[in-house]
C-alpha cells in the first residue's frame, strides 16, 4: 500500500484554497475527522480530511491512491459521499499524478458522487 504522507502538503494547499471555516485531518496537528463504524463487522472508515465551508456545508476529502483492493475504496468513498450529501457537502477525491485515471474509473463504474481533483 502506498503511503499518503508525501501528498499531505499538496492536499492541505488544495483545502486552504477553498473558503473553509474548520478543517479536521488525520495528522497530529489537527483534530481527527469523525470515524464511522460498521456495527456488524466493527470495521472503521475515516476520511483523510473533513472541512466546513463558509456556507456551513460539511465536506469530506480523501487522497485517492491506486489500490490492490479497490472494493474497499468503493465502500469508503460511497459512505463518505453519502455522509457529505446529508450535510449539503461533497466528497472531494484528491488524486496525485498517476492516480487520477484509476480514481475516475472507480467513480464512474460504481456511480460514486465525488469531485476528482489533481494534486
């Protein structure tokens, strides 16, 4: 599995270009985004970032990297997309160079409501 660490700086730059009032991130200097748990399996899903825009909508963002287990990504992104839509927000997938086509194919194939951005 590829580490998301090298892409965090670019992800933060992208987020802070938006008009946000609050950011949560899976890093030591930020409050952690909400963790969603499946009651049956105990499996946890947590976005890489969550942020609230100036208009008050809550969006989620994930660094989208190629994976040998794409079904896990599909499950993760569908949940995050659904949770964002409840809060009038969006799911933003931040795809580093070389990962955008993989991300686009999954989003299209599984009809995931997400915006894909290059970072």
